[in-house]
C-alpha cells in the first residue's frame, strides 16, 4: 500500500483510499467517477492509475477449516 493520504479533509482522504482500491481491482470506469468527485472538492487527482490492475506478489494463503464445535 501507499502512504496515508496527505490531506486534512476526511472526504478527500476517503476518496483517495477508495480510488486506490478501485485501481487495484481494475474498475477504471469507477476510478473516473471518483476522480470527478476529487476535482469537485478541489483535490489533486493522482496521475495514472487507470491502467491494468496490480497483481499480487504472493498468492493468498489457504484457509483453514474450523474445528467442529461440540455442545
């Protein structure tokens, strides 16, 4: 992940976090909508980010099954 957003406005910070997640998932149409909201709030829109989603460097670990509960 990147560093925390450098803003005092909580809405802009939330939009930047949302944008980062959308970029990672490859939802470029939604990234454009978030960029529009950032511009309306006078925030600087990050460059790039509308390209291919970022792949994980390591695959997620397998899930462990729960032990059966006895009552």
